C-alpha cells in the first residue's frame, strides 16, 4: 500500500494536497479563519439557549439598585430568595446579587419600581437591612 507514496513525484504531490486540504480546513491551528475541523468555536454554537444577559437585558427604568448585602460568594438559592423578597412590591422578573454585595432587581413596570423603592427600602433580608433605590446609569469619573 506504500508503493504509490514511494516515488518522489507522487510523494510531493500527495504531501502538497495534504497540506492544502488540511490548512484550508484550519487543521492544526486557527489558520484561514477555521477552528479545528471546520466547527465554530464553542462560544458561537448555534444550539441551546445559553446564558442570559442578567440585568443588562432590562431597561434602566424597570430596575432597582439594592445595597446593604454582605460581600462574598452568592448562590442561585440566595438570588431566588431575594427575588421572592422583592416580589412583595410587584412582579419581580429577575434579581441577582454580585460578589461585592451589590444587587439589582428588575420589575415588569416602572410603577412597580417606585413601589419597591418606597416599600422595601429599609426592609430586612436574611438579617441585613436593604437599601433600595432606582437604578441609575453609571457616570464617568469627574462627570456630572
């Protein structure tokens, strides 16, 4: 079976075809825009829902800022409990605590946001007094 590869001419021709074929497919690296054997990178897979955007997916007027929580690791269960706590003021769609102890929640309407600020500011969640305020877009340092 090696006979066709033994002659110098056919060996060079086959080697050339091998490199042309596999370098065009991106084999052995990311050459020519390919990733591996022609598959897109994992971040661009077309199937599955994937991870959501979190609070970024909601309009600012439908979000509240929540402070007064301890810094440290958080869990899905804690986020669910916070969502239930925030639902006292209206239909809370999403609530999340980040590792710095700052949280946010999203409501269905801006009216529910105002109600949450009035009703839940100063409330107690798992032994901590919450500060609830309307969501404000970050301003650059030194700006207005």
